[in-house]
């Protein structure tokens, strides 16, 4: 009951005319930022951070928060329609773009928007009732526990890949190697830079995502030498009742996964989308269809993405620890306004804490209006011939890549990954496991080193701690189960039996 009273107190601040205006501005800007390839909430909030000096405290923070979770809504549009993802919409390219090729662009975008609304709603409920308590969950995780969690992510590669498991693991390892490029944090040594100055800071995730997905897809379409546009014809927007019944379970599962992973430092939307997709591919009633343009493949990851974006505010406001780069900028905005997030924030600034939480409910409604009824208008931009559309897409890809670091070399790196992504497509290799390895690899290395330092080189730390020990046991069970299933499958083949086609066969597919 106390939480409801606090939420009512927050609405009394969030529903003022000025704060409603700042919330609407943040959600609209965030959605537009998500639509533009490469330009994410990090760059936008960085540019707008100086404006917080002249805006009232509550309004400034509401606007910046709206930009962040609004971008999570908008970034699925470019991923689904053009296969050009942001870091938090990489998984949307798999089934979302396949639905576009089947002429179900409107249904895919409606599913993403509606599922994001569900994910945001669940996450806000978690924020309202459990924020003070869940903020302490992050303290329970040590380096060994994060290593185990990252290994669980690597195990998920068998569900994320749409090709054979062997190819998926190989692509994942390529991603890990790409993540090692740059300067070693501990020793300061340069790794795999080939003495090129622009590789000292490593390769950006934006360059890899836009190259391996966006530019590679454009090159593939041009190589086909056919006039086509996936947006021609009548746009079917509303899913059928049977499709609605398929959206709900995946969206709720994704919401739960995203709400949990958003709390953990190093988690957030990027990891949550992969985890939700992997779970759906394992437990969904339609798991065999996922990867071929299935509505569950869009719903689960979209809900997890949005839920993780909201609950990432919990460690920031409850214990004062930002869990990603965007939250670090939000922390800077708090400090600019003379507020130190932490355990005493709720008691010291209740109007700010509960006003921000209440504004997320308001923002969720704003985003639902922007992204569901207006999907038809968003898509009208793309109703142009492909030979006119692709130069515009390439232009925005270059602008988005350049805007991250204002570095021209990043554009050339993106072009190189575009060529690499095209070769992957010709070889029928999936780029999604590569992105998974690139994101998880550096995090795994960093936490593994910390765990080894704290345990003085003893590997027992990974089984002695309750969290890491439990996760390691689950990983072992999964590996044994996968190997057993593979052996039984091979024996059945040897006896001349017919083995159903599977996307998780360990041998390369012809």
C-alpha cells in the first residue's frame, strides 16, 4: 500500500504540464534517434547533457530518461525494415527482417511496439515495488559470478545461431577475437592492432553491427540485381487473434528476463535480448519456427530490451552505481543538479525518485502512441524504390558511424565489416553469434582476471560461490544434454533412420 501512495505522490509531480512536455520531448527524440542507423541514446544524451543546466531538475532527468528508453522502442524499426541494428536490436534482425521479406513488416513493427509496452510495464512494476530491495542484488554478484553468467551467454549461442552449431561457435569465437583488439586494460599492451593508431581503442560495436548487418544486406540485395522494395503494397498492421495469443507468452518471458538482467552491472538491453531469444528458442511452443520469421522471435527480445532499459535505473538510483555508459551519463546529470544517487536518495529526494518512476508510466503510454498507431506513417518513409533507398541508407550508416567518435577511420572500418558480412552471407554464416561473442568476450576476460586475482589463481572460486557454482552446474547439465542428443542423433543416422532437420546439428550444413 505504501508503494501505491508513493506512486501517487510521483504522479502528482510527473503529470504537471512542464514535466509532461519534457517526457513527450524525450520519448519523441528517443524514437527518432532509434530510427536513425548508428545514432544511439549515448551520443544523443551526450549532446543534450549541457541543456540540463537550464532545465528544472525533475524535467531534465525525465527528458533524458525518455530519450534512453524511447530509443529502445525506435531502434527496432531500422532493424526490422532494413536489417540495420543498434546494439540493443541485433536480435531483432533475425526474425524481424525475415517477417519483412514475407510482407509482414507492419505486423513485425506492431509486435515490437506492443511487446516493448508490455516489457516497460512489467519493469515499471518492478521499479515501483522492489527498487529499494533489488538495488542490493548487484552487491551479491562477484567477478566469479559474472564469469559464470557470461559463460551461460556463450552457451546460448546454440539457440541464437540460425545455422549449424559448429558454424555458430566458430562465428562466436571470431567475435571474441575482434573484442580483444585494442589496448589491454591491465598491462597497457596493444593487441591485434597491427600498429594502426585507430585500432588502439578497439573496434566499436556500431561499426560491426552496421557493417555485418546493414551494409552486408544492402550489398546482397544489389548483388541480386532485381528491383525490389519490401515496403511496396498494402501494409497489414494488426496481427490476427492467433498471432496475438503467440505474442503474450514470449513478451512476458522477455519482460521477466530483461527486468532481472537490467539490474546487474554488465547486463542491460544488449545481453537481455540474446537471453530472451535463447529462452524462447528453447521453451516456446513454436520454437522450430523461430529464426525463419516467427512472431515470437520479435516479441520476446523487444520486451526484454525495454524491460532491461527501465530496470537499469535501479542500481543507479538505489546504490549509485551506473551499469552501462548511458547510466553513467545519467549519473553525471544527477551530479550536475547537485544530487548524489544512492541508498539515501529515496528519503532525501522522494519527489525526484517517484516522479521519475511515475514519468516512466506516462512515457510508456507516449511511446505506445508513437510506435503502434503511427507505424504506418513511419513506414511511409521507406515506400520508395530500393535503388533510391540504398544510397540514403548508406549515407545514414556513415553518419551514424562517424558520429560515435567523430572519426573518419570508423567509416572505413564499417565498410570493411560490410565486406566481411557479405562474405559471411555468401558462405551462409550467421553474424548474430559473432555479435554475441564480441559483446561478451571482453566482459568475460575482465571478470575472469578479477576472479583469478581475488582467489590468488584458484579455479575453485567458480564452484565455491553459491551463484557461480549453480550457474556452472547448469552449464554442465546443458553441455551433457546437448552432447547426448547429438550422439543419439548420429546413432539414428547410422542405422539409416530419418533425422528431422535441426538448426543445432553439430556438423556444418551443406
